[in-house]
C-alpha cells in the first residue's frame, strides 16, 4: 500500500485493492528491465483515467494508443528513449513495462509467444512448490552469468569461495510463501549442476543459520 493514498487521490480509487493476482517478470539478458502484470476487477475506463491522471500529476503528457487488443498509455513528454507504459485489455489484465519487453508480454497474453509455463525448468519448479501459495518465485540462472559472478569471487577466502562456487552451481531456483493455520511456511527448491554443488549450498545455509 506504499504510495496508495497518492494514487487514490488521482484515480478516485485504489487500484491495488482491485488486484487479485500480481506477477513480476524479469527477462534474461536485459539489465534492469522488468515487467509488472496484474489481474483483477479493473475496467478499461478506470485504467485509462487512472494512468493518465498519474502521469499528469507527475508533470507528464499522457499519450494513448492501441495495440493487439490492448489500450496503452505512456508519457509523451518523457526524455527516455523507451519510457514505461501501462497497457490493459477487456479481460482485466494490466501490464506495465518498457519497449520490446512490454510488446513481448502483450504477445504472450495473446498466445503469440510462449508463456512461462512453456519453460520446462520454471514449470517443474512451480509444480514442485505446489498450488495455493501466497507468493511463488522461480528463476533460471544462465551459465554465462554464473561464470561471470564466479570470476568476481576469485579473491575471497578459500572456504567461502568453495561455498560460493556451490551457489553458482545452482541452475534454477524457486521459493514459495504460504500459510498453514497460524504458521507461515517458506519452501525453497534448488536445482544444482551436480551433487557437490548442492552439498556446498547446504554448508552455506548451515553457516548462515549459525551466524543468525
């Protein structure tokens, strides 16, 4: 609800209270890029008014367009070459993103591009973490990125280095947050390149637990 009062003042309602599901998607190979997807009882008229009002309140110039069944509002006065845009359709799906990543999300929503469940690693992790969770996050970690990070740890102490190499042997990871009666449960699933990597990750977890 951070900043919700300001948005409610501009929109006449609090969009977050209408949201039933919320996702954040981060593409591979695009530093700092991410997209927000929300589904709920959000009408096209309300979204148009709200997005335009928020941009105007920040001194921007709302610009409306249409693409592939989505209405889009962006700040026409933005100095950025690829400003953030808000897009929504008749089915209560709202998207926030920039440039090509927003286009890819629209294409995925329209079935013209594979969704996340078409990726075997993401799908397997999400299936293992189970249904009915409050929050589920999965990530795949490209080998090239892990090699780059490993080189940055070369100067660390030997014991820490071994454990960090184990962490960098994790190719995919998932975490789920849920409730069981009065208790909150956190489940973590890791997929390691080999058994030794998993052993080193376990050592790191135990070390951090002792420090806490």
